[in-house]
C-alpha cells in the first residue's frame, strides 16, 4: 500500500505514540478490564477471539459523540455517512452506498439486543449508554440478524436497584444547547427503573444566501425508560422492559456545487463563494425530520446450573421526512424528497449451555418488516416544459419476513486451547411493489397539476432467498496475558429489489444474495502489569456477488440508477488497537486501520463516452474504504488540591482519501485525506460528583468533504462538507 503525505505523517505520529506506550516508568495504575457481550455472554474483551472495539459511556461523552453515526471517527476501518437520511455504514470496506431509503445494508445496528433494520431508525441520539460494541466481519451464528459486514451494538445503562443518576447542561458555538439526564430508583424488592433523556438544539453553522438565514440547524431529542426485575443476588431471573421515543427536526446537510463547465453548471450557475464552507446558496427544502418509537422485552431465566433461556422481543416504528436540494444552487436542477414509514417486529429465542468445558448457544429468529416509501425528484426543473416542471414521483412498498436458526459451540480441547464452530440457516421472503410517474406542473403553484404520466408502470415482485452460513475458529493462550486466534467465517446478505428513484423499467432490477468469506488471524495481549493493552488483527475477504448501486452517467441526459451484483471483490487489511498508562495519570490510545479493498471482474452499466462501451471498474477501490484510518487520544488527569482534580484530553483522528462512487473518480471523492483535532479540559470535585468541562472539536477549522454526488450530466458535483469548528462548555452533576 502507498500513502499520501498526510497519511504518512499520521502514520509516523502513530508509531511515535506506540513507542511511548511501552514506557513503564513510574506507572502505578492498571488498564480497566472491559466486559463485552460479543459472543452473547459476558467476557473480558481480551478473551474474545473476535475483532471487536468497545467504547465505554464515559469515552463517548469525553469524545463528544452526539449520535449513532459519530462513532466512525474513532473506530478503525469504520466509515459512516448519510444521504437522503439513509446511513451508509462501511466496516472494512463492506457497506451500503445506496441513497434510497429502501436499501438494506450489510451492517446490522442493535439497540440493546434488538436489531434495528429500518435505515431511518438507525440514526438516533447517544445518551446514558453503558458502552458501544463494534464487531467486524460476518455475524450470524450468534446474532438474530444476519450480516456480511459486521454489527454495531448500543447498550443502555440498566437500573441495578440503587438510587443514582446525573444531569448535564451544555452551551456552545452557534447557540448550541444540550440537556441530558438520567435517574435510577428502586421500586420494590428486585424491581427498579431508570429514566433518561436528551435535548440538543443548535442554530445553523452556515449561512444560506438564497434565504439570508442560517442553514443546517440541529433540533433533536429522545427519552427512554427501562423497568427491570432482577432480585438482588439472584442470577436466575433478569427481565427488562424498555421503551423509548426519539424526535429529530434538524436541517439536512446541504452541499456546495462544484461547477464542471468553466466553474459553472449546465445552466450557467456559479457558486458565489467556492471553497468557503460557511456560505451556501440553495433554494430548495432542507429537512432531516424523523420520529422513532421502540419497545423491547428481554427475559433471561436459568433452567439449571449449566443451562439458561433468553427471549428477546422487539418492536420499532420509524417515520422519516427528508428533503435535500442536491444541486446546492438557486435553480431547480435536482431536488429530492423522501417520505418513508417502517414498522418492524422481531422475536429471538436463545438457549445457552456452559459446563464441562463446553459453551454452546442455539437460537431461533423471526423478523417481520413493513416498509412504505414516497419520493419526489424534481430532476430537471430548469428545463422548459409545456406544463411547467415535471417531477418524478415514486411510490413503493416492501414486506420482508425472515426466519433463521443458528448456533455456535466452543469446546475446550485443553486448558489453553479452544475450538469454535457455528452454523446458520436463513429464509428471507421479500415482496415489493413499485411505480413511478410524472406529474406535470407539480412544483409550479401557477400551473394546475396535469394528469399523471406513467413512466415506470406498477409492478408487484417477490422472491424467497435461502442460504447457509457458518464460522470456524480456534484460540490459544500463548501465555496468561497473550491470546492468539484464527477464524474462517462465511456470511450471507439476502437478495432485494431496486425500488427507489428510477426512470425506466430496466432499472427496476432484482439482485441476488451476496456472499463473503472472511479469513482472520489476531493477537490480544495485556502486558507490562496491565499497563499496556495491544490487539492486532489481519484479515482477507473473498467477496462475491456484492450488491452495488451504480449511478451510470450515459452522457445523454438524466443518469440511470442501477442496483446489481457487481461480480467480486477482494479486501485485505490490518487493524491495531493500543491502550496504555505509561505513567501515573496519563492514558494513551491509538487505533490504526490499513485497508486495501478492490473490485474484481466488474463491468458496469455506465458507458465510456470515448469508446461507447460499458466501463470496466475491475481494480477500482470500493466506496467507503480509505487506505488508512487513525484515531488517537492522550488524557492526563491530576489532582490540583485535595478537593479539585483536572483532566486534559487531546484527540487526533485522520482519514485518508476515499471514493464515493464505484468509478474511483477523483471528482466524486473526499479529494484527499484530512485530520481533525479535538481538545477538552475538565475541572472536577470527585467528592461532590460534579465536573465542569471546556471542549473544542475540529479546533483547526479544517474544511473536509464527507460525501459527493455525481451530477456531471448537469455540469456539477455537489460536495458535502463536515462540521466546522465548534466549542463549548458543559456542567455535569451526579447524585
């Protein structure tokens, strides 16, 4: 692999930090043990033969991560972006680059034990969490939902019978206001409850010249309540009923247009402030609205000294209204509206056994999802029509029923050697409807709507997809502090239908399932009297029939959108995660990811204007797969007096150049790597349980591109920029 100058500099910094980590001089503290549920049972992170990153609730707060998508900044080989309100999540280059709300990603999101399949429900506020676990690679032999890319699990803090809680108030740049709080209370013997919530509002960080108003406002809030029955000292029964609701009325992240015709678009518009991320100039709606309600019931029972039963029942309802002016200018070239509704129900049963050197789990999973979508795309409103603007209106539904049986067994072959095997069989039944039509005059108040013109006739589609997947692994304790492991895992993602915004019947395709075989080896080590934790993993993926959304520029007008199976891909890489306490009070962390993800044997539907033939994307980099990612932090805590303590924290995160389309196109990329510096200083009184903190994020005010859209047939490339420099103060009181 080769790296540009910025990436090489970041790598040099990481190696320097790694050297510092091994210095034991004066160290007194030990790294805290992390307990994870990656194998559906409580284990020390260092004993789990799986590549998993665990982020504690305190770390999430100190890093200022406000929503479920923000963790991509600090987890190696994890990239997350959104378009049209749809999260595009990539783990090790395996992800979803489809902006249609009907898309189904290969990375599962779990809220506690319940899989959240709806893309609209996957974006939520982070508050009052115990931890987040990011599992890389195919998951299915232990999890209800089947995935090829991995799983991200958000785990709430639970009531434990004690009376305690906290509240946090914050204020920052652009009139940011944050209020968060939680309280646990005992209700009766073995019965307790916890209620928590968050409110976050902020004025827009940019100015829209077209309206002379702020743009990209933030307005979101959520509450959650958990009722738990868990008798003190009794491990036989643990029943949890959780319910929550979330509301988001924020603006959408609007783009800036990069004109490709001597700095202008096809209709002559030029950005009045090119390169200045503070200035926007768009005339369309900007909306990122959503409502989400969820309920879950998790019940665990001990059947004997060695066997237990767990039931997980989940319900989730999400409604989304997203509107984006894709061209980013004052003309109607590409304005899109997505309105979707999703309702899902799931049921999972697990029976676990632990005894005689054997740990086993068998499970059954049922999932039922109803999805409806209405979209409006004003693609060429600046062209002249006899009856005014002619938008494309698309209506679609999907019913997805999934059934699965799965299991995994680990056998202790010796005191220091374990062998694991798992298997899964999945049935996915998908039924969908779709139609697209034009409505003359739809966006013109001065012209009455004309009769709908059928463009993509109504169709009902359906199919059933069945597949088996499996996992084989072995782990060996080299010493009591060093564990080596290796695994081979076969993953499966169900087939689907392209029922998004399309302009022809030919684009309404069915895609076959995709398969991924993952080979991985790794080391997990805890060294220097538990002052250094160093984990490394190397992996190789054989990826076949992967499902890809292609924006195919035909050079003759509106681009076509195709969802197809893009032959094969090969992915390989390395991840290094280091945590250390080299001296008393100093905590250091370093996460490093190297990635080489390329298509193989991929001929696309796009036409090369020079040859008139389909373009060959074989050898191109996969979207969302930068060669190099780095996240690091240093935090120094020290007592100032007998009463007051201080903590100083610095974070530096770097992401190398990445592409946002299949063509490995520099225009549709981040156009280089970028590094972000975050700072935080806190004053606390531990005996009084309060903390006052000052923080700054992206303190160097780095302008960086987080997404780009290919609209060259209209003469422009919309560029989406990340958050500007922000700073603020927050006060936390615990009780």
